[in-house]
């Protein structure tokens, strides 16, 4: 259960780390000193906690990149802001449900489930970022 609470607090918002690095954000949200977080992130295969933190870091980075694409599109076409943000919010809800279902099916409540869920979310987020980038390139100004 503590990992679940940590996971939810870590994933609360992709915007939350606009300035801090993913490691700084994980440190702030987890309460772990930055030195411990950096040690975990420096050796992702050392233990399950490191694997989870590395998976969350990768998800943060992917979500930050998605947010940059969304923000760029909004800056270029402010009239599309509401529709684009609604589309992304709906997609995130579906992504999270799908990744949770997939990870739970594969790992039940095992220790690998949080990492598997984050890996799934990262892959899905990268796909969405690519899709939105391609869509923006095709739309007329």
C-alpha cells in the first residue's frame, strides 16, 4: 500500500516538475533525500525499489515531453486549448486504466506491478507524444 500512495503522489501531475529534475521531484514527493534518490536512479537493476524509481523517472520524462508538445500546440493555436486538454485528459484516464489492468494481470499485486505499470504508461505516453507531434505537423495554420 505505501508504494501505491507514493506512486499516486509521484504521478499526480506532469507539470509538477517543470523546473526541477525528475530526481528532485521524486525526492520532494517521496521524502527521501536527493542523495538516496540519485543512488537509486544510478543503479536501476540493483533492487526492486531502484527499478520502481527508474520506471517512474522514465514516466515523468515522457509526460514532461508530452506536456511540452501540448503547450507548443496551445501556444500556436490557443483556440484548440480546451479540446486538446480534454483529449489528453481522456487519453490519460484510459491509459492509466489500461496500464493498471495490464500490470495487475501480469503481476497481480507483486512487487513488479508498479514498475510494469510505469513502463506501460511511459510507452503509451511516448506514442501519444509522437501522434500529437505528427498531427500538429499535418494541420494547417
